C-alpha cells in the first residue's frame, strides 16, 4: 500500500536555477493529495507524469504567493479538461475570495464544484478523514497565518491467522474482538491469548508538513514520532537573525525539531534563492540530525 | 537600434509538453516591455537570461488566466529583490482588484509604486509614448473584453549630410526644416532640393500583438503594413467551428489577416494543447501567407 511524497518544488519565494516554489503530491493508497501549489505546479505535475485529474484534495498552508499562485491555473485547466468531480480545497477562508474574483473576471463557470474547508490558523483540528486516513492541521508560527498538515494512516485491525482460528474453533462472531486485540474466551472459560490467533497489522504511517515557520520548539510535540517530517530550512545558521526576522528557520533548527521530536526521517526544503549550492544546508542539518535529505524536485519519498 | 521580440510562451490555456502560456518580451532600443504574463513567466525570463528588473512596462491583453497568472509572482519577486522603480501596468481595470486583494492577504507592502493604465476594450487609443515609440491599443473580439497592442517607432527625422550643408553654406537655423523634409531656399532665392542635403532616416518599425481573437477581418485595417504581426492560431481549420465557438482563430485565418493586411511577416502562437506536433499549423498558415513562422519558446524575432 503506497505512502509516497513527490516533491514538485522546494524553492522559497524567488524561483531560480529552474527551481520551482513549494508543491508536493502525497499518494496514500492511490489517493492523491496536493500539498501547496506554487506557480508552475501544473507544468511540474506534467513533468513528473502525475495525472492532475486524480487529485481531489488540495491543501494550502498560507497565502504567500509561492505557496498558492499555481492554483488558478490548475483549477482552470481541470475545468477546460472536462472535470466534473468535486474538488476539495483546505485553506484560509481568504483564498476562496482570491479564487472567486478571478473566476468571475475570466467569466469561468466551473463544470465541477469546489468544496471549501477552512482551516483555523490558531488551533489544531481534523480537516479530512476517510476509512484509511486522517489529516490534521496545526498552527505554524509565520509572518501571516499559516497552517501545517499531518497525514496519519488509521491503525489497521490485527490480522487473523485463519489456521489457528480453525484449530481453536473460534466462531465468526468473535472475529471483531480478536481484530481489536482482545483475547478469546472459549465456551469452557479457558483463555486463548490474542497473539496465538492474530498477527500485528501493518504499522500506521505518518507524514508531517511544516511549510513556513520560525523555529518553534512547540512543534516538537505536534510532530512527535512521525515517519517523515518536511520542515522548511530557508537559511544557513549564519543567517539565523534573518531567519527570525522573516519568520523562517535555518537548516540546523529544522534538524533540531526532527531530533527532539524523534521523527524517523527529515526532509528539508524552501531554500532561499541565495543558495545555488544546497549541500551546505544538508551538511548543517545532518550535523544535528543525521537522517536528513534535501527535498529536490522530482524526488519521491516512500514510507514502507 | 534593437527592435526584438522574445517568445517566453505560446501555449493556450493548458500548458503541456513543457510549453508555457503566453508571454513575450519586446526590446526596443534597450527598453523592455512585457506583453502578457502567463504562469511561469518569471522562470522563463530566467531561462532566457532576461533581467526582469529592466522591465518597467507590462501589458496584459485580457483576464483569462493563461495571459496574466504569472503577474503576481513577478510583482512579488521584484519586491523581494528590492525594486524601487515605478512599474507601469496596462490592462483592464479589474486586474488591479485581482492584484491588490492578493497583496493584501499576503500582507505585502510593495517597496515600489505600480502605476495603472486602464485600457478600454471597446475603442483604440494611445497607451504609451516616449521620444522613440508609441504604443496603441485596439479592441480584439474575444469571449471576454480583450485588447491588442501595436508598437510603432516614431518616424525619425531625415539625416543631414554634413559635407553638403557646408558646400551650400546652410545655416544651423535651417537644420530643423531640412530634418522635417523641406527644401532649402538660399538668400538669393534659389531652391536646393531636400534630397541633395539629407538622407532617408531609418525606417520606423512596427509590431502588432493579437493575443486571443475570433477571425475578424476588421483587424486588417488596424495592423495594415506592420513589419511583424503576432496573431493567435489556436486551431487547425478542421476545427473552424470550434474556433468560432470559443472566439479563437485557425492558422489559416491568422494567415488571411496577415495577407490582407500586407504585413511583412507573421508569427503564430497560442497553440491548443491538442497539437503536440505544431508543423501542420505552420503548413496551413504558409499555404495562405508564406512569410509565417511558429512562435516557439526562446525564439527571438528581430526587425531590421
């Protein structure tokens, strides 16, 4: 079952060296979620051969242009290509106004509905849930209201061992309690331990996305123990003052969050245009937290 | 003295095959004008090594996204890169609302002023003039209000032939009338023909831009005799009905305008995403008007 993040862009506000602004596609069990949508996202989706019509949910962290300016082009192209399926957008409420004014002046009547889900940048909450997955939002500490997102698989039930069930003559009616982890009590009152009858399910996986934020240790609790953490790393630590002034983080600070939250793996991105060579950012982060990777366009990160 | 158009994008609404939507840079005597600004224009400017800070005038033909969605990213990046020089934008008035709402929600106070010049989509007019150049706008016939632009060098004065002036003892006070093309009358009343004393000036060059329009023979008079005409050619003629329904033109129709207006050269663009191979569009146009070229990204068209 796939749980894979594809990086479409990881530049900060100024796109240079052919680096595009923030956008990622998250594929969980062949359900496709778009995380931020910087200018050029549609071209990047084409480049990496991701079918944009499969995207039904778009999450926008905040209203700085490098995180949403590709949205109108994507919405319009979905319309021109005949989409009729509802599109869900999770964002600050002001984005709806920005989108609707542009649809109005271009005299575009979308062939499909947009279902808006507004995030509250001040408090965490659940923004999406299906049978396999929950997406939570949480506040980030940036210059304007900004929201992070946490994708968590739901814990799957324990796996029944069919041969053992037959052996112990377990009735079908008892299956749900076994899947839930309880022991089985026979008609004669003897106890068969759950671990005799079931196997551990596949582990529930998780991905946290922290787009733009000042170094904020409170994030540690929010993203504790996730399999994969994306955290912005706009600057090297010699520009820590500049990072603080602009409500951004250094590579070392991103790694400190990853280390303190004991995440399994960190990817850093949102690189300032001043860095043509990104290797020093990687080195700085790895010195703090070894399991760090650069978010490069076209990279795919699978959680097994 | 340069008069050169660089194509940054010539795709219609859906960008595919790495083709970008409409944007062009017009360099006239090292003054840089941006014509339309589809999504990705900033990246394209970088790719073709055109310094965006040299652009002081931006013309937007209409408010379909493929003609302006790159504007916010460009405006923001100019701001982040420290621009203080005034920026002039020529467009429908509604674009100002679209830009300002996005600056408001991103809490961006631009370090430079934007000077808005609103075009009237219903009637022609002069929108820009300097010592060398006039830019006129004119109505195009599209689904929403749409404006074409015509760049004309001013006619330069006739060039004085210094040796002849000395020979005929022409006083300096007579130079202006000679430059204007009049004959010189000596003190004794004899007439020295102007052509004895002056040479033809460099020819005034012209470029007309017709972004999105249904086939409209009235355009012929507007663009008559220009050196270079860009005319959209969204479809092949087997889709002439579709072109009419969507207020676009076929390649053959674009060429008919060029032929009837006796322009020197035609470039066609705004190709539908359905055409991976653009050669048939070129062939169709050339059958009507031989001096036709495809507008391909990175192409530069110089008028000598």
